[in-house]
């Protein structure tokens, strides 16, 4: 190995260390931003070194240079603009889009660099297969999250048999490519099968399962990038791909556990229509106690500890700023306030935390499931805003749609206030027993309007 | 199995294990920036696309290269920028 090659490899190693250190620093909000910048620094160095390698080795035609430079410039600008403009509520679809293009790029590498030799051919086949499934699957997921494709599970006629046929065709092509050195067309055929399978696999998956799906697709892209690394013999791709694969796998497991749903059932699809039947307020709800914004304001003002339980309804109503204003007003009166956040409170892992952080909520107030439950057990008032299934005490019993799902123990608080537009059901489609608990009072309002009224009452009377 | 492939497999396996160790310590509060930050890291695929440039010599090859470069650059630039934007919003009480 020449001195040049050795230096290049050592620099790549340093870049990989940058990625690992960057991820490690994400273990607290205080250091996370620095971590991301270290990771970005490693990336910048890796790109510069690769440019130097290309110049040193020669052999890049003018046409290739133009294609590379113009493609990269356009992509870089497009990505940066999208990243700067995106609203925090739209984060899941943007992350899905970035995931899609990463998988797409990985698949194109194997298509462009016809892998020679058996092991490289195997890696190439896996790269194309996983990369292409991720590309089309993430695009569909992104479209669903953005509302451009219906979020409900879409049943494709003959979807399963067609997917099975595609899988069989892909397997056949893979054997031809690896074992019999099939012509280049076979790899393209494989890509087409995988693209179609990605669409068919993602369409039937419902809105409620999106946090799991985008985590799973993230793990896929990591794996595809690692496979591209095997094809090219490039260590930085293998390391980064492995790290991302692990991240995606962990998040997939955490999300599936948080919903108590096996990953296989999620991929099979059909759950979480997002079109829950809305039941009119008061209808058939003799046991439900209704309250007013004035009463809620007084109750909160004279509490010692308040725990807010936000759900996606809060974000959908764009009410996180009102929630933050209420928190500030209460904290000003000496009330201890925290947020108990269920892992699937948003549309992607950790989404609700970002929405609250955007509204200037200090991160010390943000509690995960276990910490939140510890807080709830000591709370005077639990204020539930737009969360439903994740607060249903029925989950502790067997035999219903939410059985076994880890929940926030809102019913352990001394009193409970629920701000909700109606007694409508969540994704699980069952009554929430919390609403008929004698200690629960319902404030029937849109999250934003309800919080604004409480805040006004707090300033007026308390 | 060639020594080169064995070395690559070793690196991949260890990267997975390191990933599991490091990432399981990230708090739930930061799971969204974690995912988008990890997303940005797989943007390293741009290095692979650059290496691909050395073998492209046909019009079809150039077209494929340009698309791959567009995808990879979007992934890496957008991923880091959006992660930084999110992490800047996480503020302490003080």
C-alpha cells in the first residue's frame, strides 16, 4: 500500500470516528448539536479526501466530472432549501424523503458499478434490492405523511399475490446474477421488481404505524449503504451503513414495543385508519363530567404539580405555543410543570419533543414514558391534550384493542382534565375508560381554543 | 472468502455493535434528531457515488451518475442542516 493510500485510509478512519463520536454526543440535549456538527465535519473531510483520491488516480472523464458536479450541486441546494424551509410538523415526511434518496443513491451505485466476483455480486444484489425497496417505500411513506397519499391503509387488489410474484422474480434474477453472471439487464430487472414491491408493501400500512415504518426504512437504507460499501470496497460506507442500520433497528423495536404491536403485523398493514368515527360530545355519555375553562384555570393555578400529556391532537391544532404559554404562566405562579410524552405521541420517534422544543419548552420539562409515569403518580392535575389511546387504562387488562400497550398512567394523578373536541375514538377504535373516571373532567374544545381560554381565565381570575 | 471480504465483514459487524451501544443511550427526547442525524450519516453514500465517477464513460453512465449524485447530495446536505436546525431549538431552562 502506497503512502498516499495509507493516508487516505487513516483519514477515512478519522471520519468514521467522527460519526461515532457525533452519535455518542446525542446522549444529552446539551451536547447533541455539537455532536451533529462533529459528524458533519467528518462527512466534509470524507468528501474532500475522496475528491483528492479521484484527482490523484485520474481516469475521471470530463463528462463524468460534469455529471457528478452538476448533480451534486443541484441535490445539495435542493436538500438545504428543503431543510431550511420545512415546518416542524412536516419533519417526518422530510426525513422520509431524505431516506428515500439515500436508498436510491445506494441502489444506483450497484447499478452503475457492475460488481465483479461472487461476493461483490451478492452485495450488489442486496444493495439494489434493499435500496430500491427503500426508495419507493420511503417515497410512499413520505406521501402518506404529507397527506398527498391517503393515510389510511390502501388495499391494493391482488397486492399480496403480486408482491409474492415480485419476490419470486427477484429471487430468480438474483440467482442468475450471482451464479450465472447474467447480463447487466438482470440487475435493472431486479431494481424494477424491488421498486414495485416497495410501493405495494407501504401502501397498506396505516397512519398509526408510521413511526415504526419510517424507523424500519431508515434501518434498510443504512443496510443498503453498507452493501454499496461492500461493492466498492469502501470502509466509510460500511461503517456508516452499519451505524445507521443499528439506529434504525433500535428505533423500530422501541416504537413497536411502545404500541405493543409485532413488527410483522405492522408490515402486513391494515391498522390505524386515521378516520376514527367522531361521536358527538355528550351523546350517550351520562358518566362523563364536563368542565369549563374557568374551572380548569383555577384548578391548575392552585395545584402544586401539573403534568401535561400531549398527543398528536396538540400538534394537529398547532397548539404547542399555547401550551408553552400556559406552562410559563403556571411556572410563574410556582407550579411545577412537566410534559409526559409517550414514544408514539407524534408521527415519528421523538416528534412531539421537537414540536415542544420549537415552542421554547425547556428540555428539562420533557419526560419519557417512565419518568412521566413517576411524575403522574405525584401530580395534582394531569392535563391531557389531544392524546387518547396512550392514556387508556383498559390497556392494563387483557382482551381489548389496546391490551398490553405501555400507557401513561394518567389515572394515577389526583385529578385529570382532558381537552378534546369530542368523545371520538383513537386509532384503536375503542372507548377511553379514562373519560368516565370520576376524577376526570372533560373540556370539550379544540386544543388551541381550549388552551387559549384557560390562559385567559388564568390571567383574569387567578 | 477473500481476506478483503473478511475484513469488510468484520468492520460491518463491529459498526453494527458500536451503533447499538451508542444509540441505545440516546434519550427518547432526541429520537427525531437522532433519526435525521443518522439519516445524514448514511449520506456518506455520496463518497460511493464519487468513486463511481471513475468508472462512468457512457451517456447512460453519466445520466445514472448525475441522478445518484443529486440523491446523495440532497441526503447529506439536507440531513445535516435539518438536524442542526432541530437541535438548535432544544434549550435548557436557564
